[in-house]
C-alpha cells in the first residue's frame, strides 16, 4: 500500500471514545480527505508497513499517517484538528504547549478512556457514502442507517 497524501487515521475500533471520535471526524472533516482503518486491521498494517513501522513499535494511541510521517498521541490529535473546519481547527494553537506536557494529558485520557467513555460494543453503522473512506472496508459491515448521534458536538 503506498503512502497517501491524505491523512489516514488508525484507531482502536473497540474503544467508545475512538469510535465517537471517528464519527465526529467524518462529520467535520472539511475537505473529506481523512481515511480510516482500525488498528490491527490488514489495512492499518499495510499503511504502517509502507512507512517502515510495525504496530508493535507504536504506543497505545491514535495514529495519523500522512505525507509528513507517522504521528502519535497529541501530535496526531493536532494533525487531525488542522484538517477540520473552524472552530475545531483552532485547537492546533495547542501546538505551543510543549509536547511532553501535551502527551502527559493525552496519556491520562488514553489510560482512562474505557472507564470514562466505555467500549464500542456495537459496530457503528455507516452511511453508504461514508464506507469508501474506510480502507479496504476495514470497518465492520453494518446496515445503511446512520450511527446514533451520540458524539462530541
């Protein structure tokens, strides 16, 4: 799989926060450029292999792969914010905060995400127009209904 100019978001498909974040990104990605794949899927492994990285080398984190490289933790979150329309894109100003401090906060949320946000027990249902944004059909198939609107508005 070749490295794309478009941001590819690799996420934990069993995490409630991650699933809601993906649904949020689908709605707010201003240019519709983001592509998605669950961590551990064949699609994610192919994307990482193209960058010379294995899943075992990465922290338990959202991963963003784009033309500039492989981004994890708060750097990945800021890359995603920069792709969104305002006011969400304004979050990229947090880049002025030193990365160790940003990553400390990120790790705190990541460590408690299941306790605070639950797990994704049920596969999100994708609209037919959203399915092509998931690499190799990597999101589990559902019916054609929209996911519930429980999100991060």
